[in-house]
C-alpha cells in the first residue's frame, strides 16, 4: 500500500514544509498559553467573590434555620483529626470573621481533654484531616441552637447539607447546600417540601428514622409546600400540630428517587447522632452544660 497522500481530486499532495508545521505548532502553543492566562486571570478575579457569596448564603441559612435575632452570636467550630497524635482538634472562632483569633480545644480519641489554647493565626496546621463543621448560636453567653454540617453519598455524588437543632436537640430544619442529583428526581431532596419533613423530630426519633414509599398526606404536603414562602420560625409555629403528628412518621420518599431520599435521611440521622456525642465533650468548653 502506498503512503503517498492524495487530494480530493485524486492528485498527489506534496509533502508539508517543515517550517509550516513548526509555524502551526508555535501558533497553537501561543493560543493555548494566552487562553491559560485569561482563564487563570478570570478565576483569580472571581474566586474571592464566589467565596464571599458562598459565605453569605451559609450565614443566611444559619440565621434563618434557627430564627436568630440580632442579639445572637454564632461561633464556627471546625473539627479535625490528628492521626499521628490520635487526637481530635476543634478550632473555634466567630463565624464569618476570618481575622479573629482561633481557640483550639484538643481531645484524645477516647474523649479525654488534652489541651485548650489560643491560636495566633487562622491557618490550619499541617497534618490535620478535616472532619466537618458545626455552628453554635449563643445568647448572653449560653447556647441558643446549633447548625451541623453533614455529608452523605447520594445516587450520583455527595450530598452536603446543614441540620439545625435547638438546645434540646430537636430538628429545626434541614437544608441541602450542595448536590449533583438528577433534576426532577434525586434533586427533589433539596426542595423545601422534602427537607421540611425532618422538622420537629427529636434526637431520639431521628436515630430511628427511616424512609417510606407511600403517599404523603395532602394536608402535610400543602403545609410543606408553603415553607418556601415563610420564615422558618413562623412556619413551625403555624403548623405545630401537623409537625407533632408527623414527627413519629417515616420520611416520605421522592417518587423514583428512593436512593437519594434514603441518602439524605441516613446523613441526617448519622449527623445528629454524632453531634450529640461531640457536644457532650465540647459543651463545658463553649459555655454549655456538660
């Protein structure tokens, strides 16, 4: 078989000039380099605004879910594992103030307090493995509620969410903040009607909660559909009787998305259970009761 290149009309195609090949390669390299510079500049120019917008959304979620007033103070608590030292490190600071000093509270894996100290910088020391965050709302130095960040594996990818609890560990709200579930199916777990089903459930009931593939009562569905247009605290007060009635029922699954429904439910169950045990250790260090 001949290796000679031919043109469309069948005539032999002359070999390409090496200088032409080099010119094309240089042009492509220049275009790629310029594209990388432009994309990098856009990323650097927008990253801080994206972070600021994400922080603002989180802050609104925390305030809304706990129905906090202007007199409340919110602490952000980041939890880390120090594998080599077999320690759990909690780094505490006022939420949203990146320049604020950090307080570190360190426990052994068995739960024994090892140290509590002030940290000069907000930079996380090397070797610490992130284990999630929680937010503690305070009034007059006493806990007024909690928001815990959780994560669960959904149908496609992880589902990241917040769970709000009052001081008795009763669920005040659940809000999905990040997911990649299918629109119209698994993505329904991020809607107010699905998330609102967790409201009013005590910690003892949450640890036993399950998902049912049965029709949802129409009065409960109507109430949940109204959650999007009302402040969380006002909605809870308005539908207190329905919330109490449904607190002992399973979570009604999204039709066609049982895996996603179970994933978020399992995540909420695990997150609340873990937090209760963590708070028993942290409470004396943050002004709560042991």
